[in-house]
């Protein structure tokens, strides 16, 4: 796999993103470029001034979709400084615009030879990520007076890129635009470069065009609206405050907008490699982000319902009622994971869909639109019964339907993520422990809807099914000799005896019996599992443990946030605080943001968290994790349709003062001030009952 430079700059807007060096250069020898809808439309964009690369002075992220790069030309021989300063301002959105300005701070006019090299390879996103770019199609290049066009064709797959220059170009090579200019003393020279993607011979109109105002572009307007509606956090704990601010900005950057349904917002899984909707990732992220934007969950559910499975297709693993795993648009969408742009191979997205719908009900958001999704929820529950429980044993398990699908279909979906203590890989069909928890929570969520709608027979039946599932789970997944739950059951119904973080999700959903919860907490916080930077995905004593692996010993912030919420749910406050403190303390090492994952080394190994090479940053559920942590600290559980809200603070001493203002609820806003286990102040809409006892769902 390729590794991003530590000094790389990533810009994101919708399904477009750009990766470059801190100089602004995109280099073909790096996993750089301009990507749109899973295709790299620009491979290289490198700048030379007077035959040399200028020296980077600063790079600044203005907002998620734009940045400024400041460079200085190399001085002439015998001189200490150059008078030429180059500024590159870049804007991403359905393409790219770059404004290049050369300023002369000298006392006399200065000659400047500027060269801009552009290359396009139209590589698929995953070819770039995995360092295996080897194109089989044909690339043609056409030059015009102020345009270079690259066209790629492979069978019916056709892409192109127009690179337009605001001033006529002189070619210094097949892919290098050259300008020889005189910059007046105290003056400047400017050039605008615009990249327009072309998909199947249809030009995609860039959001930011040369000659037009950037400030009025849609991303700026949407970003400002997002910022205006955000809650504000005030606390003595600077790391937590910085993390909250960075996380909300990252979530804004990761939002996707459906042009067919402009009022719907969904969240992409992460940048740079997963700027598309993922069923599981988008659902968990939107659950975590309820504190700041419940509409994100609604848009995600509506979009996923729109693509809910309708037929049986073993290639894409589509089945009636199933919620998709991912949507892809690049060339690999036709070459892998089933050969289509929508792939359904996820075991957990379908129960999570029902869980999130139930959460929206508790928040009281847009009741009519939420209720309109109940038929989709019922189809999802029917899929769990008919297709999810493949062998009729009462548990949901996965097994891919062709060799082109994912071998493992839980959130730990790498090929070697599900193994026994001795390292043997579990054979499917596999019933993961956390998936049973999601199913349990989905049954309960649907029963609440039935109760509200007066269908008491259905509500009773669903509650009984949930209770039965819980009883059987605590019997069949519990390993008496080891004092812990199995990670899952394999094809022979043998418990997968690995100690892994999956069981923390079972605490979150409430499927674990009360008397077993302290034993689960003891395992999660044991030295083998807890690195003091967070809970590892796999314990150090397991045969496949590797701290620098994707799922076998690394630390994932979202996994830890869910574990902390689960611990708090069972009243294991000190244990929850330990997990939260560890995760929050890592943020300052990663620019006040949580990455997708980091290595599972302990603090005794290194006095700092070690990055994982291809970790996404920003990444959706990592960005949303601090929001779940805040909700967990407050033990905040709304029940708006019954006009009440539970707020039972459980803040550790290290938090200090704590106040959050502007939580949207019941058409108004809440303000919560807390200290320790005391609710100092609460204001909200009239008619809302405040319950200061923790709610166990």
C-alpha cells in the first residue's frame, strides 16, 4: 500500500477531493491528485519558477474545500533572498480551480519563467490507494491555445479532463504549460487554472470557475449554514474543546448532497479514500452526530432506503430488504466487489438502519418523514429473518455469495479479522457478537414504534423476540472457562474464543446481562486490550495480534467511543472515563482531530500514539466520535415523543467546567451546564420534562 506524506494537504467537497504536498504540488510518484467520483482526474500538477521548484513558506487550510500555499522563488546566485513570492489558492468542488499569483517585492522589474506540468492517468481510487496503478485503457492528449484535454477509454468506460488556462499557453513539452513574463516592481501577474471532469462525454460543471466569485459558491453557503446551527461547547479542557471544533468542521466537509434531493444530506465514510456513502459507516456516524445535526441521520436513512435491495443478485449480494454496503463510481466498481456501482455485502448495515430510525423517533425529528420510513424498516427486519439468519439457528450470520465479495462482512472486514485465539481463521457462515446486539436493538426500536402507533400485539411480539434473543445470546456466546463473550460463532457453531473489542458494541446495545457487564469491562481494560491510548481491536495475547494492522490490534476512535458509551450504559463510570480520557489525549498528536485508526502500541512502548500508514483523515465516524463522547458524559437520552429528556451528568475531574448550548430539540434549543455528577443548569423548550436519572434502554 502507498503511504501519504506527513506533510500532505487534503481538500474535500462532496465526492471530490484533492491530495498534494504542502507546496501545493501533486506528484505522479505519490498517491496524490484530484479525485472525483472515485477516479483520479489529475495525477500531477507541479510548478517550477525559473527552472526550479519554489521553496514552500506556508500552507493554510481556509476551509474543507480550499487552501492557500505560499512559496518563494529560489534566489539568484550570490543573493540571499528572492523578491518573487508565489501564492496558489485552490478550490475543490466537482472539479478544481487554482489561482496562481506571482508578486514582485523587488525595486525593479523581474523576469519570471513559470512552468506548470499537468498529467492525467484516470486511475481508479483503489489502484492509487493500494499502489497498483497499471492502466489497460488508452489515453489521448489534445492541445489547444489555452486548453489541454486528456481522454481515457477502456471499453465502455470513458473519462476525460479539460485543463483550461486563463492565458494562452506555450508548450514546453506534451504536458507542460510555459509562461515567460516580466513582473513589474511592486506588481503581480496572475493565472487561473480550471480542471473540468468529463464522465461518459458529459462535462461536469465545476463549482468554482475562473472569473467568478468564490465566496458565493454553494459549499461556502452550506458551510456557513452548518456553522450557524452548530451547538457551542465551553469547557476548561482545551483538548476537548479543540477536538469538538475540529470534528464538526470535518463532518461538514464529509457531507454529500444528492442533486435529485437537494434537501437530503448524507455523510461520506472518509477522506481521502472513502468519499462515498457506506451503509454501516454513514449510519453509525449519523447516530453519533445526533447531538449536532439529527437531519444528517434522516437524509442518510432516506438515501439508503432509496437503494434498499429489491431482488436476489449473488454478484452484488443484493437481497430484498438489504441495506447497501457501499456505492462506487470509478472503474473498479465494474471490476471488483460484484461488478456494480452498488454492493450490498454488509451484515450490520441492515439492523443498524432500524436502530438509527428508532433513535430519530426518540429525538422527535420530523415525525411524518420518520414514520414514512417504517416500511423500509420492516423490509430490513424481514431480510434479517429470511436472509440474515441463513441456517435458521436464530442468529444473524454472513457468508458471501460469490468469490468476488468481501470475505468478512462485519465492521472489521479485512480478510484476517475473524480468528480464534490460536490464529486459525473462522469459517463462514459467521455470527458476530455485535451483530446480534444490533439485531436486538433493532427489534426493540421497532417495538417502540408499534407501541406509539397503538399496535400493542406487534409491540409485544417484538419485545418477546428481543428478550429471547438476549437470553440465548448470553447462553451461547458466553465462554465460562474464560469469563468472556466469544467474538462470534463459526460455521460449526463453535465459539470464536478471541478477545476482541467487538463485545464493547454489545454493551452499547444492551444485549449483555447486567451481571456479566463488569466482567466485560475488566476484559476491555486489561493490559492486553487497553493500550492506555485506547481499547485495541484485538488483544495482545492473540496469535494474530499486530499493533500496526488494520483490525488485529490497532485502535479505532469510533470503536472506543462505542465501548465507552456501552460501559456508561451499565453504570461502569470509571471504566468509561478511562477509555474517554485515552482517546481525547491522542487528538493533539493528530492536529486536534481523531484519525480513522492508529497503531495499537502501548504508552510504555512509545510516549505518543503512532499513526497507521493509510488511515483516512478526516474520517466520518472518527470525526463523530467526540460527539458521542459528549453525549455519553452527559448521559443525554431524549424521549421527545413523550416530551421528556434524561440528563444525568457523569463528568470526570479532568473535564473542569462544561457547558453546551444550542442542541436542537422540539423546535427549540437546549443549554446544559454540568459539573461532576451535578446538572448545574438546564434550559429548553417549554413542556419538556427533565429527568436526572440515567436511562437504561
